């Protein structure tokens, strides 16, 4: 960020400081921009008399002042830093440079929710439950939960149900039950197909139709084929690696894999490249 701001400032004749600062403002994370605003810079022409390379020199000075060898941290310090950075990111959703995902796995196919972190306060409870190791971390976690509750109240947009692009359920080790046509076999459809095909699943020793998915799991949105982009690489793996999957989950391999799962790696690669270029295609 600093170097591209410096490059821009070099080509301008007067008010170079202003250009440099304005570029930094656009490029740096909100956190630093707030710090910069508090400097209350008034004399933007002060540096115009300086050598044109002054901003490049500033950048080099900054880089030199960073120690060659980073400080060493203990594991619990690293845990605390991760938790505090994470909570900072969650409570700074206005920062467009970094957006953290929710990550809650689908209870059936285990694909992570792709909405932004903190969209559902139910999710954040228990998120850290396994990693609370020190009093400091516990405090950070408690504060994060408080902030999430506040943001939930202030923004209904942010409080949405979990949602994910569901994968072939068998990839998570799910098998058809003994009453089905394929008892013990890895399950080929994804959650959205199961809803469309009016299939059922077992949860808490009871059978539920997939159309009641969002009632059985109230914090989740009902999987829908219209909302869903198919996870072609996941389908490719399900199509091509049945013996390995069956062995990994001690299950029977799927005898009826949908032919639409038979993607080629080159198609998948092209689709990913298009996504990176920003031309969403299908
Ligand atoms: Zn799912
Ligand atoms: Zn979620
Ligand atoms: Zn998606």
C-alpha cells in the first residue's frame, strides 16, 4: 500500500503530500486510516520542496525499521492474538479489505457457511469453547459475544441464517439408511437435491423430511437448488474416488452416481479461472 501511494505521489507536481496521504487513506485498512485522521495534517505543501523520491525514502525507512528477525511468541500468546485479531475483524465489518467468513459447517454435508462472520449470534456462542485457555482469552471472547449481540440488534441485515453451497452428502461420510434403495451406500445427492427429491434424514433418532431442514436446524436456511452453485470439484471427487471414500468412511461405495458429477478437471479449471477474472460463468 505504501509503495503504490509513493509511486502515485512521485508523478504529481504540487501537493504531493496530499496525494500520498489520500492514496494511503484508500489503500490502508480502516484501522490505520482512523489513526492517520487523528494526526490532523494541515500543511500539505510542506514536502513539495523535498526531493521527488522522498516518499520512496519514507517507505524504505519504514521497511528498514522493521526488525529482521520477528519476536518469538508462545503458543498461548499466539492463540490470544488470533482471537483478538479475529474479534477485531468481526466488529469491524465496515472494513472492506478483509471479510471473515462464518464457517459454521452444514449439519448434513459439512460445507461451511459462506456468510460473513458474526451474522448469527448463535454461531459465535461455542465457537471459541474449545480454545478458551487463559483468562485474557476468556475476556476477549466475552467481549466479542457482547459486541455481536449489540450488532445483531442494530443490524437485521447482518443477522441472517447460515447458508452454504451444499456438497454430495456422502463426501461427509453420510450413508443411505436400511429402508432406502441403497442401504449403507455413500449418499450422492447434496442437501438441496435431497430437498427437491423429498428425501428424509435421521436426526436425534427421528426421521425428518429434508423440506423441514430449516425447522430441524432453525439456525439454517433451507437448501435450495436455485440458490446453489454446484461444487464441481467436490462432485468430481465423489465421481472418481468412490473406493477411497468408501474405505475412509468404512461404508459401501455409491452404485448410482449422477452422470452430471462427471466433470473434467479442465472444465473445472476454466470455471475457476473465469471466477478469478470476475466473469462468473456456468
Ligand atoms: Zn449441506
Ligand atoms: Zn453462518
Ligand atoms: Zn456460495
